[in-house]
């Protein structure tokens, strides 16, 4: 996605691995699942930039986008800071995250944008504070690391969906409002796409951006896909890089034990038609088919998830029903308390 990744490794001794054999594949079974209260029109929502900074113009537009949902955005103390390629220092971004969760007047948390940076702070989050103050948290792209770490460590259902700087199409807005404000169950039908492997699956939804998922491998925040439905999206990566990341996940993690894989749209990830080597280069569909068709689980490409105009809100941790023949993804219950 046109950015270098600083992958933060967790260094574990052999003794620690012996004492904690499931640390690298932690799940929420022992923690329990928590739903935040639904957001309502007029609610105040905290706005943070846990990844990269925004320009002043983009930050103002992000606040306006959140207002268009009927919510009142409250920027955190350092939300419009810039520190190199980050939206503030690690301390500032972490402080903002803790502040918005601790503030009783704030009913939900919007990330202003993704970019890069959440991987630098997830190992320093006070997860007990978040567990005691469950709130809707939404974002995507680099926010993938934050959403999954919080779900893993606290059991709080998090939401992979628009950031403040997203393009708020009618689809994006209505889908967010249905899931997060009305408490409706997800019912997503791919507008375009294709079946890579037929079948039906049921399991908790986990996932997000492919680059971020791959960057978590080897840390205690590595996503456990075993018996889950994985949803995965990406932007701006060439097919060989998609191949590399999927191969890494299949070889080193639990993705091969998922119950199904629902791919979002991989925007700007295919070979350009004007590439002189276009006829001989592997195309995105070939890569996805090669890597996933042998898994013997349902796989579908083309859901409205990720770096596209119509970006669906997907709850992380809610049980989903996946039909790879019809291109349908549904949930079995509400993702918020109504």
C-alpha cells in the first residue's frame, strides 16, 4: 500500500513460550465478548489519529463527514498533530486513545484516518481501561492492528469501516448507521465479484487489511483465524506482493484453518493494461485462486470492504454466515447493545 512497514516483534524466551503456549494465537474465549452500546443521533464521538496525520483541510472534512451521520465529533487533545509521518508522538496518540475511552461523555471513537502508526502503540495500551469502558471503535486500513488487538485483549466487538477521511457515499453511511446506530444485523451482497471456492461457512468474523494482518505475524497480536471467517482487503499492492503476504499467512499462521475467506475489493492491485508484460504477468485473480483454491474452504472475492468508495462496516467478533456461491456475508445477531 505504498508504504514501508515497521513490524514490531515480540521477543519471547523459550521458557515464556513453554508457560504460555497459546500466546501467539490468543483468542477471546477466556475473556468473553463485550458489545458496546449503539450510537444514537446527537451522541458525542471522540476523534483520534492513531496512525498518520491529516492536513488541516482533510481534518475539517473528516469532522464534517462524521457530522453527516448525525453524530457530534469531539477531537481528542492531539488529534490534529503531526510528528514526522505520524499523527503525533506515540505518547500523544496513545494518550488520546485512553482519554476518549475514559471520558464518560464520549459514546464512541472514530479514527480520522489510517496510514501508519497503530502497530507502534498497541503493545502499550491499557486494555483494562478499555475493558471497563466499552465503546464503539471504528476504522480500517492501518487501524486493522488496533481493532484486532483490542478485540483480542478485551473481547470488545470492534468495527472495520470508514474513517473520518473516507468518502461517505450513501452506501457507506447507511451501512454504518444500520450496523452501529440501529443495531441491525449485517447483510452484505457483493455487487461484483467471483467465487474462488464454493461452499457455505459459519464462524466469527475477523480480519482487515492484508498488509497489517501480515505485519502482526510473530507478535502476540497475531490474528487467530482458526475456525473463523476471515475478511481481507488491500490497496495499491502488485500481485506478487499479494502472493507473498498470502503465502506468509498460509505458511506461518492459522489462515489455512479458517472456515472461509471473504475478500474485499483489492483496489489498484492488478497488472496495468498498458504494462508491456501484461500478457505474461500473473493477474490478481490468478494469484488469489492459486493461493486459496486448494484450502478446501469457501472463498469469494469482491465484497464492498476496504479502500473503495462503498465501504461496508464489518463487526469483528460477531458470528457470520458466508455463502461463497452467492457472494453473501451476513451476521447472526446485532453487534451493539440496543
